């Protein structure tokens, strides 16, 4: 297990968690994920396993459809650092592009068919 640290672009929203090696990512084809184009962690993170720090009330949340998935973003810089999943409510996936020391563009990526859910 590895300890990871990450943040949005401006640093107003930061997070850390311990998880397995980030060796691949996941993209989703649902309407919001297709538009934001982020590569997410292939594994989920339990809420008690992620520490989120927010400065100046910068964290905002967008919900649509069933309102189960919670797409979080920084109100200051607009970056999406993580979301709470539809398939495992309350658990998180992180935007691996926001994780320090991880080259998200070099990872193999699976595609999840969220558009069909």
C-alpha cells in the first residue's frame, strides 16, 4: 500500500489516502465524465480511508440523474479532484491527474460504461 497526496490546481482542495499502486486508470462514458475527460482511480476508496482538506469553503458538488454519484470540484480553479461513486455509494474515486507523482497520461485505461446505467 502507498500513501498518496493530491489536490486541485490551486490547492484549495487537497486529499490523501493509502491505497494500492496506481497502475491503471478508468474513464467513464456517462455524460458528465465524457465532458470532463478525467482518468479516475481504478479502485474505490472508503470514506474513512480518505482525508479531505478544504480551504475557504472551496469544495462544491454537482449531482444529476439519480443524485447518488457526487461529483466534487473546486469553486476557485474548477478542477475535479474526486467523486463519490454511483456503483458504490459513499466511496470515492480520485482524479489521478490530481495525485502527486502519478503520470495519468502514461497509464493504461479501462472504459466503464456508465452511459448504460
